[in-house]
């Protein structure tokens, strides 16, 4: 096929992701699509994928994406006439210890929360389903009947035919060699067959996606890793409909194929390929067999399925797969280029994800915003540090090695640390700080008491920091604590049109006089919450914007992408320019008054105001705001001044009992106060009305803003979901989120976050109660509630007001 001179959308890559994206662009959106493949379809890594299809993830939206894949694969042959090899065999997951069994019980609860039926089985029931399996070491197993397996190449060819049927053009044996750029956008794609003009580019180039992105200045943090599996000769007695098996404690997986077994695994000592460029001529290529490295999987597999010892190996596949630093795939709009979208890094889950990823990515490309809450896989979860190839390699190998590890709550990665530290790192370390890492920043999670080792000990129950965090929590409630929050993402917007720009982007009214600050959400066109942050007005033309550490790239990109054209504004990321110390607690004013000559009395410095004050000779932006539900200030100062200001506050605060406090206490404090966490409690799937945040939306003001029309369309309509708090008295329960909410015994939603409230002495969870027919106060208050925690029911009380200080008197005092 000759290359056309123009296409609306160019998809680069003819693996399952590229073909699925082209198929959905053509079928759902009637888009003018050209797909370019440097070899032939499937010739990258799709052709040697193992083809297991699992659906359950910890995110409801990502689970929905994977469920869509299954639904698509069931029907694709009918649509295109090409078989996909889809078999809904179900999937068994094996547990050999109590922590794993608790994990599976939690997973089964999550599955039910997401509308899926995962069964918990005894070893005897496992034997009935898989007679060849040795089950003597099993505690039990989970079984998801709707999981299955498919032929990667067949699915891809079927998707490609479907794409062609709907008008997409597919050109093979053409390599992209570069882009013609103009004002940060791709105008033409350069190829070995000539140039092609376009409006948008979708980078689905698999293990070449990093290189393709780099041609446009975009970072796609991928690391190719060698992933091996074997295909055996026929195994006597193996049923053709045997479920796929994941044996995580032995780090292996199995699926039936033509009477034999496909068996592979995720070893703790993975073998990376190159940190340089993947060769262009790697079509249908494999590495040499490496039975020495694979032996660890073979030993475990034979122990599980003894019949394997008497069966020959028909073939070993040792291929390269693209993995990411956090084990989640990559979708979305590249922040460095206004018209490149990315679908890559599927961590050997490309077949399971392919159908759904192509569906949401196509929608994203057409609309310019994600159709669901896809934050877990959004490319904007990364930052500039992810350009460091060695760091990406180290972290990716750690993530690969943990692929089948027990997912303990709050577990931290260890590789590539410390990466970014605040000036207080050594001071806090000397005080027993146990650090966590967020987007590269080392942040104190908790402080070990004297005589206790400063380290996390993970478990599925209460962890070793529980009591220490309780003491920190109480100290903030009763006295005063100091949080190092220098990792906050911080931006400045300046210029004559800064207010006009923010008025359009922000849902709340930021047009207050200089010296005021505003909590606001940023909404998408559906009225969903894309971000929540604070905007402090420093002058008529200068605004200081503060958001969460992990949202740095995302929120900056959202603001930049939605600046109205023609406005005279400048947006700058000043994260590293400023450090942040949060002084919180009922004695915070005493400490601040002793550290500065400025008047910090309530009348002179009310809540939701910002002032420049001087501490230790340094000018500090003091923001009267809180995330813990107590009197407090965020103090923003030049990063070089953080040490001086910290020392001054600690000295001034000694009579008040000041002490450093970590992020785990911050989390328990915000849970008691009912503050929402973006990415958990509030997401692009939720409107401010859903979340009980309608008070922060300027609908009464005659000003247009992004998302206004969507909110006006649903204002006055019956609500189908409502945010609520829940408490559980049983002290042995551990809430972590995704527990099912039951009303009068029927499921009505699930928790979005959970933890412990030390002031209340109870477990706290938040989530949305849902009802298709609409919700009102009578329905919400008129039921008996329970939570399902690890498949066990426990009574719960529902709450609609903040659990702690509902009037807000302590915050404003």
C-alpha cells in the first residue's frame, strides 16, 4: 500500500494496542486513521505474548477497561470473521500462606465491589478443577470464572481487519524516522516511504515507544526486560478447558495450549535488555534460550505440577517485553507535545489490556481528555526524573521482581532512593524518621520512638508503626506538629490575564482580593474532578498554586492545556524553588507568634488568607490553610531557607511541645476531618455534587468555567451517588479502601479510602453510596449499613458530617 499524504490521526505500531486503537478510532469515531508498522503486524512483542487475560485490578476504572477487553474478544470473531482464540477458562490464583490468603480475601471483596464474582476455594476444590496439581501446601485459592486466554496474534489480526472494515488504512514495512514540529506540535510524520501530514499522533510502538516519543521530545519511561516461558509437549490428563493458573508464591503461571502447558514466571532477579535504543530490525526476534536462568521457575513448576517432570519442552520463548517503573501501563497525552498520545508499557499484560486500552485511548485522542478515571495509568504520573535511564532501569526491575509479591498496604519501593531530599532530610533522619518516597521526594511517613528501629515491618493487619503514628496524631490534636511538605508541587501564574485564565480553569471563585486563598477543583467537560488544589492571590497579577506531590506533571499539564488562547499569562513550575513547612495544631499560633514579628492573631490573619511574614530573616509566604482540621499554616519559603526556618520554629515551639510529624499521621487526621483525597475519594469520574463539594463551585456567579455546563445539566436531577463516611467499632478490622458497602444487606458501593481515627478510636472509611433510581436523605439515612472486609461482614455507621469538629471552629479559631 502506498503512503497517503495526509491523515487526521496516525497510529504508530501494529501490535495489539495500535490495532485496537485504530479499530476503535475508526469504528466508534469514524476518524480518518492511518496505522504505520515498521515490520508486519504483531512482529514486535505481541506475537510472542503468553496470552493470559485477567481482569481484576485495584482501580475500578482499570478493571472496567480489562472487562471491556473480555467482552470485545468474545464478539470480535462475529464482527470480523477472524477467530481470536478466546477461551473463557477462568483463572485460579493459589495461596500458600495466611498473608496471601488475606490478600485474596481482600481481592475477592474488591471483585464484588466492582461487580465481579470471585470464588474462594478449598484445596480439595482446586484438585477437582485441576487434578494434576499438587495442593498439599495450599491454604486455598481464588477463582474468577470470567478470566481466560486468547491468541495474541489472532486477536491483533482480527482487530486490524475490523479497523480496515471501518475505513482505517494500515501500512506495513514503513518506519517512522522523525517528526516535523511546529510550536510544540507534530505537523508531519517522517517515514522511510515519505512524509505524511496529520493532526494527531498515537504512539503505540511497544518497546520502541520510548524512541518514538524522544523524536518529539516526549519521555516514555520504559525498560525492555527479557521474559521467558516454555511451551511443553502434551501433558497426559490435562483438560483442554483447564483454568489458567497463577501461583504467585512460587512466582509462576500456567495455561493450557494444544494439550500442553505454557509456563512462565516473574523472577526476583530479572534480566534487563538495553538502556539504549531497541534495534529497528528486531521483528520476530528472540534471545537465545536461557535454561540456567529459567531453572528457578522450572523447579517451582514441577513441585506444583509433578507431571511436568515427565514431559518434554517443545519450545522456549525468551522475548523482550516493555515494563514500567511502577508496573502500570502508560496511556494519555504526552505533556511535552500537544498532539502526541501514548499507549505503551503493558508489562506483559498487553493482551489482557489491549481491547479496553484501545477503546479508552481512542476516546481520549478524540475528546482530548480521558473518558474515565485513568490516573493509575496516565503518562502524567511521571516527571522529569523519569528521563534518567539508570533510575528507570533500577525501579523497573524492582517492580518486575515484585510482580507476584504480596501487596502489603503502604509498601514502599526501595530502589533509586534517596532521589530528591529536602534540606531537612538529615535532621529528620536523626530524629527517627522513616521515609517514604513520592515522585522521587523522600518524605517522613512516621517517626520511630527512641529504642525502636526506624523501619517499616509490613503485614496485612496492624503494622509496626500503628502506635507511633497514633502518638503523632494525638500530638497534633492536643499541641502542635511540624510537617515537612517541601515536596508539594507549586506553580506561579502571572500576567495581566492571570485572573481571567484561572476564572475559566477553576470551579471555585478565585477572583478574591490579593491576600486571599481559595480551595478549588479543576473540572473536565463532564464536570468530573481533574484536580483539587489551593490558589493564593499574592497580587492583582500573581497567583501561587499548590497541589499534591504526585500530581505535579498532571496538574501543571491540565492548567497549561486549558489556558484560553490569546491571554497574556505566564505559568511556571516553582516546586524546587520553595520548601514548605506546615505548622498545625491548637498551639500553632503561639509558636508562629514567637517566631515572627508579624501579627498572626485571628483578626489580622484569618483563615483562608495569605501573608508574607519574616522568620529567621527570610521572607515566608504564610498560607492559613489546613489538611488536618486544626489551626495551622503552610509556610512556604525559599528552599535554601528551610533549615533556618525549621530550627527557629523548633526553638520557638519548645514551650508548646512542638515535634516533627509524618504523612501517616496526616492521613489519619484528614480522615477524621473528612477531607477528600484526589485520586481516591474524588476523581474524574466524580462531580463536586457527588462528592459533597458543591459549596466550592461558583454556579451562582455569572462566569463561565470549564465543566459548568455539565454541572448545570445535572443540577436538580436526582443524585445517583453520594459521598459518605463510615465508622466501624471493631478494633481488629483494618480498612484500606475498596471494601464493599452493604445497605440492608445489598451492595450499594465501596470504600474509596480507609484508615484509623485515633481521636475517635474507630476505623474510618469513605465511599460513594450508589442507586440507579436516585438518592435522597431518607434512603441514605434509612438503612442498616455493613462493610465487607476480606469477605467478612462487619456493622458500620454512616455519617454525612465531618467526624471531627464538624463546625470547623478549631480551623478558624
